[in-house]
């Protein structure tokens, strides 16, 4: 790779996001390909398509925006989902978010996020008042959760953080 140190560091991150170095990950790629082929092409299993995952995330985020106090404590980036993954920025410190998330799991049975990170002061999002961020991906497991249950969980989450 040719470029500045910053460019190469970011390229390494994106290399992992896109599946890593296939030469070293080939033993994992073949069985994953076969499992995906069996599930999607041969109809073994009830997998969601990419379009269904994208549609569900878009639908759920739109409802969360419309039906909860989400916008007072957080923001989606981009504002309207463009794929089955979206960034979520919260105006609340990480430890508070994690505590309320755990309460939501107890009360609603839905984990609104898995791994969140504190936003460093150098991040432009910090200047806008955001303190915590995470990526929300609609996948196989959480794609089966009912839309109404997602909205209920986010209502509880947002009301506890207000």
C-alpha cells in the first residue's frame, strides 16, 4: 500500500470491515460461502435478504424518529438509512447509556445496542454535543424482532435518558 500513515491506518480498518485478508481468512471464507449458498440459493433456512434487512432498518428507524423522544437525546447518521447499517450518536455519556440499555433489556427483552464507544473530544460529533456512538446493523438475529417491540424498547431507552 502506498500513501500517508493516516491513509494506510484507515485502509487497514476498512480492509477488516470488508472481510479482511482473504489469503489468511480463506479457511473461514469457504464454509461461510457454502452456508450462505445453502441458506439463500437452496432455500435451507429462513434467512433475510439484504433488501429485507435494509428495508426493516429503514422502517424501524423512521418509526423510532416519529414515535419516540429519540431526537432529543440522539441522532442517526445518515438521517435516513441507506443500507442495513446506520450510525447512532447519543448526547449522553457511555456509562449512562450502558446502564439504561441494561434496564431496557430487563424490561423489554431487547438490547438496543451492543458495543458503544465514547466519542473523543477531537471528533466533530463531540462539538455537536454527542458523547457516545455505535453502529447499528440489521442482521439475521435482530431482523426477526418485531418492529413494535423495537419501538417500545427505544421509547423506554429515550425516556430514561431524557
